[in-house]
C-alpha cells in the first residue's frame, strides 16, 4: 500500500507532527514531498502507483493528468477545509472518495466564536483599554443571561456553536435554508428567518458559506435592522460583510462592536477604516485552528485512512453533490 503525501515542507510541519508521521509510515510506503513547492510534475511523481493521497493548502487539482499516474487511487484526505481547489469531476468519475478536515477546523471556529461572544458581551476589549488608561468600571457589561443570540448558517461550525451555547441561559435562534426546524430544535435552537435573526438578536454570529448568494449578505440595510448596541461576530468569510457599511455603523455607535476574524481582503487594507475603530476587534483568521491545533488535521487524515482500510464510515466525506452548498 502506498500513500502519497503531497504536502510541501512548509505545510508539513504545521499539520503533521512526528508521532502522526510515524503512524502514517507504519501503514505502508510513504512518498513524501521533500520540496517547498506543489508543482504538478512533482505531484504526478509522488502519486505514481498510490492507493491514498494526503493533501493540504496549495496542492494541485486532481485532473486526468495526475489521476492517470495513480489508477489505483481510492481516497484523497485533505488536511485543510474546503476541497474545491483539488477536486474535479474526473476525480469523482473514477470513484475516488474525498475527505475534508473541515469538521476539525469548524470546532476551532465555533470555540473561537464562543470566546468572542463572551468577551464582547462583557465588554472586555473596551474595558481592558479603559483600565490600562486608569479607569475602573463595569460599563457596557452584558452577561450571558436573558439575551438572544442569533446564528446565520447552521453547518458544522454553526451547529457546534449552538451546542456550546446550551450551557448558558440564553435564547438561541438561527437561520439556514438548508437545515430543518426539527434539526435545529434538536440542538435547542429555534429556526427563524434571516431577517429575524438580525432584528431580534443581541449578538449575531455568522457561520454561512461563501457563495455568490451570500456576498455582502450583511449590508447597510441589514445593519440598520439590528438592535441598537448589538454585537456582530464573523468567523466565516470576509466577503459576507459589506465592510464599508459596517464601518459606518460602528462609527455611528449603531453597534456595540464587531469581532472580525475574517476580512475582505486579508489582511485588511492599510487604509481600511476598520483598523481605526476601537469597537472593531480584528484577529488574523485564527479561528479554525492555529499553532499546535493545526496538527489535529494530520491526525484526522490518518484516522480516515484507517477507517477506509477497516471498512468503517468516513468522517468528513465530501461528495460531488455537496460541493454546491459548501464553502
């Protein structure tokens, strides 16, 4: 059995720790990318005769040229989130199965969203600055009690975020056209319209995918519909928010604050007004997994190859039909 490890030597140490590398090696022959590039010729060489392939950020798409080198390829495990950059119709046509580590990343997203929710509600960011300047108050503090928290998008991250919120005495509402009210109710969440999420919630956390239909879904009109003093959290994609409109709402005091782990572009432009607003909290797209947490991706990929070998269900499989509604 041969496993083609297409990850370059920049990504490899970020997502594969020595323990997991040894486990991969114990499964069979490893063809490792020993370079710092992801060229197609190199990928074709590594894939020659492979049964499994491990990919991550920067790897090329599996077109017929690459697939012809690996006629026995059975499974591609992607140590990253979206697989759209590597999958092709040809890959699915040949019966190759695909697994993403999106669920691993989504756990980090939802946990970060919860952290930002609590910190923003308690006004920690502003009170930190105030205390450093000599102040000492509880101004603007809202506890996680008797408030409404809205979720836009009820996929992996949105669902887990909702589950985490069940520890608090808050009402949770959500919108997602692809998820039933019954499925949300099983998580203690009431399904409502997207308009109601924004108009009713004290805190709105965005977990929708990046699609043409979701571009600037949070625009001036939506922001105007929100409660005065509401909080907006975006750990999904920067393109979902009209940043010019958001900057105006923040500057006018319409919103208490916005916590943005994602922007459009990334990083924010040097002259972005968001950089100058003290009630705009900016973090460098760290919500999914960062630091040592990235190595969970490698563990997930190893586990899925083992599941395939054992005939067990795959976790995070992405079918062709799923691609249209995924980020």
